[in-house]
C-alpha cells in the first residue's frame, strides 16, 4: 500500500514538473522570438545577401533621330549590381546649316538634359535589352534669334527687333544656339537592344518617346525617336568589403 501511494506521488510530481518546464520553454521561445509587428518595414526591403555586389561607370555618346529631328548627346552613369544605372545626360539638336538666301524660319532647335535611370535584366548576355528613362528639362531655341537668323543678308547689320545686335552679332548664337525660349518638363522612356562588343564597350540601338508637360510646351518638344550609341566604361566590377582581422 505504501509503495502504491509512493508511486502515485512520484508520478504526480513528474507530471507537474513536465508541465512546468514545458510552459517555461514556450514563454522563453515567445520572448526570444522577435515580434514582426515591431520591425521597421519599408517599400524597398534589402534582404541579406542582396546588397551592393558590383559596380561600374560608363560614358555613352548617342545620336537620336525621328520626329524630334536629329539630336546628339552624352550620358554619364554609375552602375549598381550590373542591373541598374543612374546618372545624368543631355541631348541637343544638331547645328543648323544656314542658307543666306532664304527667308523661311526653320524648325526650332532644342536641348533636353536631366537625370537618367536604366534597368538591364541580363547585362552579361551577348545580346540583351535595357529600359532607359530620362527625366529633365526641355529648352527650346529663342524665337527672336530664329527670326534674325532667317533674315536675308542684304539687310543692314544694325539693331534688329527685340533689341538684338543684328546678324553679325548673332553668328555665335546661330552656331551654338540660344536656348532661352520656351521651357518644359520632359520624360523620355525607351527600350534598347544592346550587344557586348568587348569588355569595355557596348553597342546599343532602340526607340523612345519624349513627352512634355507645362504651360509653354510646343509640338516640337514631343514625339517618337530612334537612337543609336555606344557605352564605354567599366562594368560589373566586384565590390569588396574590407573586414577587420581578429586578433
């Protein structure tokens, strides 16, 4: 009888001890587990191992043609993880060949400059696609300068309408452009087909559309264009983090 009572007591103590330790283990797990609701959440989460792995720099001369006329320019960019590129660029109308015997006012020239962003999913493939985007300011040629440029050379070189100094005084503006006319906000998305020609150079060609926004926009500021160019630079260079040596 005593042995039976002793066994019952021992089993009771063991059962209570098991329940006690199990409860403590659950509470410890809850305390050690990080509450996800208290963690900072952002739109762009950077997971471990997905940080800055490689970098690059490039300079890209290019020529654009189409509804906006012939334009040429340059883009400078910094590349991240061989997929993204961010930089600054500009495009401007080609210099106009003046005809001294014409009185027709030519199409206004323009310049487009701003920030650039480009996404390239598979940059290491021989032939691949990229998606460039340019956001900035469109500046168009000064209408007064265009009027003076279009006047025949038989007119005197004295002061002209608008207080300008005559045709001879505007030879420099006629060559390099006076882009103090209408101004607008511009966005130019596109798609390019690229080919890795050699380690430090890529050839690309594509199409894009330039949209203009603002009170002073003109029909010449927007339209479809084709584009060809080259990228020269360093690409997909491994980013190495220096770690401190343990003593």
